C-alpha cells in the first residue's frame, strides 16, 4: 500500500526491510518512477513500476548498514543514478549538491537538501509540487523520534558530525511546513539509529514535539545525550561503504542442499537456525546456534570473520531462503550450502551430535558460586551481576577465556545473544550454559556499572 496518495496519480510507496530496519521508497508519478535508497533485492521495487519508466535512482548517503541496489537498478533501466557530492563513489553516477532539482514528472520534482551528520555528504530530498513540499526523504538525518548515528564514519569525525546532525535536523524543521511527511530510511531495529525509533513515518509537526535535535535546547547537551547512547557497531558495517561506492553485484543464486557427508567434511562454519530447544536437544558438533530472527544475518556477520563460508541448518525451507536473502542484503555472499531437514538426514546417516544446556535466572540463584559471563553491549548495562565477567558476544570466538573447571553461565538482556555466545564457547570446548530469561527475571544482588 502507498504511504501517500498525492493529487490522484502520484503515489509514494514505502518498502520496508525488517532485517536491517530500513525503508526504501518508490515514487510513481503518472508514467514515470523514481526510487530512493533501494535495497539490493530490487525485484520488490520494480514490481511496483507497472508500465512506468524509471526516471532516477537516488541515495541519501553511502550506506553503512546494507548493500544498495541503486547502481544495479539504474543500470538495468538506463536511468540516472544520483549520489550526494563527496560520497567517494567510483561507480558511475551524477553528484548532487544542495539545492539541486531532480525532475520526476510534469509539475513534480525533488529538491536536494544537504543534511550532514549521519555522514558528511548526507543529503535529504524534498518532494515538491506547485503548492510546495509534501514529503521529505530524510535517510539517516531526521528519523521518527530520533536521529541517525554520527559515529559510523570515523571516530575523529564523530563530535563534528553530531553537531552537524543537530543543525541539519533543525534546518529541516525550519524550512519545511508542519504537514510535510517525514519519510526516513532508517527505522525501528536499525543499528544506524541513535536511540529508539517510532513508526514508519511522521510529520514535521510531530517531530517538533519529540525529536531530540528539536527538543534538546543546546547543541552541547544534544551531543552529550547522543554519544552516551551509542552501542557497538555491527561488524559488517565496515564492509558496506566500499561495496556501495564500487556498486554491488546482483543477489547470489540459491545455494545447494548439502548431504550429511558434505557437512561432516566442511571446513567452514555450520550455523544452526533452529529454535533453542531443538538445538539444545541435539546439534552437529562445533555448530553455532543463531536462531532465525529478523536480525539473525547481522549476528552471523558479527560473530564470524567476514565472509567465512557457512552452511545453514534449518528445518524450514522458507526460513532458509529468508536467511540467505538477509545475508545477501548485507553482502555476506558466503553461503556454501543449506540443510533444510534439520538433523533428520544427519541422524539417519549415524553421525554424532552434541547437546547443550539452557537455564533460567532462578536456577542460577540455586547454584551459588558459579561463573557468570555477561555478553551485553556495554551501553545497555545499567547493572551487573557481582563477579560476572563482561565480554561482548561478538568477541568470544577469539577472546582469551579461562577454561576453568565447571561451566560458565552466560546471560544477556533477553536470552538471544546468550544462546549464540554459549554455542560459540561450547564449540571452543568451553562448557557453557545459556540463560534464556529476560534479565528482568534476575532478583539477586546487583552492582552499578
């Protein structure tokens, strides 16, 4: 469904990608179309075109969180590919500067608005008709109740970019009317957002009442508040800009289904996507548990060296296909094969399997003196369990961890990362128990961070 119907034959469609928490946009104006911030799997967008020709493809910035399909889309349709000036891109494109006009259809155009902050070159686009601006596509600038992170480009630039972000969001609020629809790229679940993000769209009037850049009175106070809330950066982010600056290749073809014998001799890593009870009851020795979720692909790329070959284990073919696509969206083009029957064929062939333990905080309370490992992001820890070792889950594959007698009990905030972390330790030969409760279930002693 379009998010906005304008003057009869002009519509704006928002296409959301939950696995990265982002939105792409298709503007249909009569017999022409324009696209903003497309994902790599462009078929979802081109299916909306109908008989319309593609006029232009625009990026608000060189993306740090996903592989763009912009160059592929523009090349396939022979349309213009527009990137903000200063993007550093080598792929064929036209550079956009502040104030540029991009004609979409008769009486409709986009106006480029340089809004640095998320990146130095970041640019928003206001959709304009004869009556003025109607929608602003804000990328990673003004989000719904939040702003984009400013620490993803270079640590030395973070302070300056945070100040730029404050000024850019305020500029949008100053030059655009209250009824203008705010249509960001980064949404709920995006690691590019600084703080929680609200719904898919907003208005300038709504943002005046809740956006931190508009309600915090003072640029120094804004900078301090933003930087205090930044979590760790997913590992795949460092690879996205170079891919997008060069222009991405198409989504890889579906990987083959692998036999038990192939899996048994596989030199890469086995990632088991089944839910935790199934994995705990039996899994391939040395495999890592990453239960399928909207963010599972990000966690694969976070805990394994970039593009380590993987075989995906699942008992649901649709889940396996979804995971392969989610990995392709972040450029992890290293799925060597899949297993879609869980461990059925593995067991039938007589191959060995291992079990693992899961527990609750109530069980932890009964076993005093056990080792506890906290694998949360440091920024989310308001308290720690006394005596707990703190290592982020992404570091456990190589971290120097004492292999003492007895298991280590692993926890996070909601149980998901503890399962991943415990499986990594078990694969290293370190006995680990995954606590799968919400941290709110813990009632024992606490130490402030």
